[in-house]
C-alpha cells in the first residue's frame, strides 16, 4: 500500500503550451464558440453531478447486506516451506519436518524475505459442530484477506478449489477472496486439510518490512456470508474513492472540451496542450484509484498508466505554461521536457514492471525541477500583474498545503484525518485554476475580437464607399478615354482621308520619277500613321475587354496570299525572297475570324520585312484536327534578319516595348503590333511564341483554333469588272456626298469622278435630308459626325420616311472606326460602312456592292 501512495504522489500538474488567440473571427463563429463555451460549462457541471450521484447510487445498490452470523477465525499457526511440489497439497503428505510459522506474521518474522517464488502453507482443521452442520449442506467456505504482491491457490483435501484474482499476472492486484469448500473433501472425522500455494513477488514484497502473506484475517464459515463480506469490503473500498473517479471523469470532460475547441480552431494551440494535460491527469487519477481494479487484475498495468501519464502531464505542463505566458522554451528546458517524454516511453516499453517501480523514487525527484521552475514562472508573472498567474499561485499554494498534510500523515504519523484524499483534490484545484485562466483569456481575446470585428466592419463600410466612388470615377474615366480615342480617331482620320486619298489619285497620274518617289513617301507615311491609330484602338479595346472575334467562313490559303501581296512591294524593294509553304491537309474552308488572322500574319510579315536586309522570308502553314469539329492551324513566319537578343525575349510581347528603344533606332513603330497579335491569337484559342538567334534571324509561331466547315459555301461574286466601272450604267447612278469637311468633300468627289460616278455634295445633315427628299439618289455617302443633324439621325429619318419612292443605299463615311460604331450605323439603317481615310479601291468596291444590289432589286421590264 505504501507503493500505492508513491504512485498517487508521482504525477504533478502539467498544462500544455498554447498559442495566443489572435486571428479575426466572423460573427457566426464567435457566436458558435460562445455557445460551445456556455453549453460546455453547463454540461460539465451536470456531468459531475450525474457521475457522482450515479457512482454513489451504484455502490449503495451494489452493497450486499452482510449476514449477522459471524465466521470462525482460522488457526494462526501453519506449517510452511518454500518450493513447489503439487504433492504437498495431498492430505496424506507428511509435513512434520516443516517449521510452524504464524501465517499472519510478516515475511521477515516468517523468514521468507528475499524469496521470490512459491511458498506452501498447510493446516489440518478439526471442524466443530456448527461448521460440520454447514459443511453437510455444501455451504462451507473460507475467506482470506488480500495477499499483497502475489497470488494464492487454495487446495482442500488435495483438490484445488480456487485461486485469487490475477493469479497469472506478474504483479496482481491485492484483493480479498472467498472459496466454497466441497463437502466430500472433509473426512469422516470432520477434519479439513487446507493447503495454500502462495506465489510471492519477492522484489515487490521486500519493499516493505511490514509486508505479510495477508493484510487481513482468515475465516471459515457460511460461504454466502463470507462472500458477502468480500463484496462489502470491495464496495466500501470503491465507495471511499468515488471522489477520485469523479475527478477522473471531470478531467476527461475538460480534456474533451479543450480538444474540441482546438479541432474547431487549429491556431489556438493552447487548447491542445491543456487538453493533453487534462487527459493525462484523467488517466493518472483513474490509475491510482481502486477503480482501476474493475478494469484489470494487473497492478503492474496501473503502475505503468499512472507513472506514464504523470510524465506526459509534466511535459505538457511545460509547453502549456510557456505558451500561455508567451515564454520561449529554452534549450535546457526543452531537454528537460523531452526527458519526461522519454521516461514515459520507457515506462510503456520496459519488459518488466520491476524497474518501473524501483525507479519511482528517482523519477519523483526528477519532478522537483519542474515544480521549482513552474512556481518561479507563475510567481514572476503574478508580480507583473497577471491575474491568471495569481489564480495559479493560489491553487498551487493550496496543493502544497495538501501535500504537506499527506506527508505528515504518511511519513510522520500525525493524527490528521480527511474524508477524501487531499493531494488529488489539490491537483484538481490546479487544473481548475489553469482552465479558469484559459477561459479568462478566451473571453478577453473574444472581447477584443468583437471590437476588432466592429472596427473592421466600419472600415469595410468606409472602404466600400470609397471603392464605389473610385469605381464611378474609373467608369467615368473609361468613358472619357473611349470618347477621347473615338474623337481623336475621327479628327486624325479625317485629314488622313485627304492625304492618302489625294496621294492615291496623284499616283495614278503621270509624274516624274522624283515626284512619284515623293508621293510614295507621303502615301507610306499616311498608311503608317493609320496603322498606329488602328493599333491604339485595338489596344484600347483589349484593355476594356471589348475586342470581339468574328466567326465566318474563310479560306486560309487566300488569307496567306493576301498577306503576302501586301508586303510584296516592300520585300521586292529590298531584294528579299518571300515564299509560302501551305500543307495540303488544311481544310478548304474554316470558320473563324479570317480578318484577325490576316492582321496577325501581316504584322509578323511586316516586322520580318522591316528587320531583314537580305535573305528570305518564309511562311509555313500546317495544322491538325483537335476533334471532329475543330481544327488547329499552325503558322510560322521565319526571316533571316538581325534577330532578337535573349534578354529581350521575355519582354517582346509587352505593349509599347521595342527592342530598339533608343532615339537612334533605325526602324519605325510604337511597339504595339506583337502585343496585340499575341492577344488576338489568345482570343482565337491559340498562342504565340518566338525563337530567335542574333544575326541569324527569328521564327514566330502562332496557332488558331477554328471550326471545320463541312460543306464549302457557295460565294456569289457580285460587282463589276475593272473595265465596267466607267460604263454608262455607272454614270446614271446618282450619288450624294454629305460631309462637313471641305478637304474630304474634294477628295471623295474626285475619287467618285475618277470612278465614273456623278456626285452632288452637301455640307450638313439638314441639307442631306432636303436633298434626298427632292432628288431620288441611288447612293448616299453619309458622314456620321456633322453639324445640325448627325449622320445617324439622317439615316434614321430617311429609313422612316414613308413618302420616299425608294430608299437610297446608305454608306457610312466616318472617322469612328470601332466595332460599336459600325454596329450603331447598321442599327440606324445604313447599308455599308467605310472608315476614314477612304482608299479609292475600298470606295469602288462599296459602290459596286451598292450598284449590284440595286440592279437585283430593280423590277424586270
């Protein structure tokens, strides 16, 4: 029993380390944890009451009613001998040579100190009349007080009638036992021969000089009465330690509560360590109580559980206190903490319980540094004003008083009594103080979180209002930017119409070579400026997300040939060979945006011609079927030009980036073509890459994803041949030009006259409406932006005029070149769209479409 007291003093309180609660929580989560906390507290209190009442009721109900008839004490003098021979249980065995010893004396008095093994005790008992009367009914039995650190087998008349609990366990639990004696083992003279085969665990029994075979008395009498006394003794023992059982259950609930919080909030590591600490104490308290015997007959298991959980609690205590008080775990403290973890592992893994028990004293002393460190830390935190530390100091002081009380009772024999074990109660107070401190921090942190949440909501509301205002400002800025770009496009395209248009007209006349060269420079400069404007508009649409990809049938081969024709003159002037290799496996027609593919291909060909001084430019086109309906076309444009430095490749597709970025660069451009081209290929389901070697040339690869056209559509070619546009039919076509710009009027009118059309000119929208109302014009070239009445309003009024005999073919003539501008014109009732600057070939094709359409719509003679 002294060993049991050692085990109960072994484990000391040890909370775990925790992280400071610092993360921001939502209102729902905060409400959840408040609910969990209050509900858990109520559940904890209710569970304690329920467990306590249930345990008391269970024990009271289980208490047997002891019979009033007393038993008879067995003789104290028995013959005894160490060793083991089953023949010694026989009634006829001669044990006269065995010494007679008092069986209830100590092992030292019996002379068996140091014996580890089997010891036999024999006695012949002459039963009296009452005992014989009970024996004849078959109800005679014997009761032996608990054998400490050993086991017991009882033989009556040479027959084994029973054995104590845990007989086969290396270190059995001490328990009182009773056995029924069969009537047939008693001889005719009323003599009962008893033989006790006692297994003595020598190393454990020798720990106490007062140890003996039994720690109680021996009785013989009515078996039911003796058995009831055994059960009564067991029940009283369990009842005396109900408080330990309740504490164990409370610790378990505390552990579950804290671990549940940790599972819900993984960043709150403090709850994990405190949960481990409480769970360790739950196991330890249960293991040192008599209730462990209800689970196992092995006292060695109880020792391992109590000692192991004590060291785990010690390690958890260090981690908890350091985390709770935001203290780092130093190197030596970490070593000390890990030593307790190692000791816990050794206790579990050690083959025999012998070393576990004999090392208890040293391991108990190893807890002293922990107690000193913990008290120093808690006191220092209390001096710094920590309310939680002050609560812990108070509970630790009470624990120290209880420990001194128990030490005085056990070591000094002081007449101090207590209805309940005081050290476990002291440990309970320590755990309660730690849990209360943790709860206080939890509440304080959540109050701070509530305030932070309120502040955050206020900041979010303010920021939301700011973002709404910023968004409105950004939308307004985007609208202004779009309007600015549209207006600038219109204002630049209008004079470009005069520059490029007049140049086209003049190039068709006879001039000297110098004049032709100068006109060519003017024309190429105008076209270059127009390309810059188009690129800026495309970039604006890309940034705003308004760039759309068309979906119509086109011929890949025609797109490639048209692109090559556009750069043929530049390549011819530089002496470059331009070739194309188109795979025969490419479908005849694909469905996609052929114009955008031509734009990308033309940009790459123009760059190749620009940066190549000699050699060749090659276009390779092939592809593959992605599935039954889609086809991936691969384009490769290779040149033998100057190449691109490796450090420039990753920036090549950035907007406004130029490899030759200095003021002394030799080639023109603003650095938008490649950025726009790569974005276009992305919109068409492909990508663009480049491979280049300085001094050897570059290869640009790009892919597009198009739908396969199963049936090649029949394309009706309408229009007139090259020689037809000067025929009398054209001269009969009446054309009205409505534009407020004098230069545009002069350029467009001269183009029309050169193409063989008669033209009338007005300067604003109101004049255009009057002219259409009085003259049946076949075609109206209508500028969109005009004074008094805009071109859009003019088109709407013409289409809505019911008095007109026939509607003219309306062609929009505008400097607004965005896709939405074209859509606005079509919605207003216009039939075609020409963006300024207008080239003479574009004008000719538009008029041919108008003439062909009107010819089909004219009634047959």
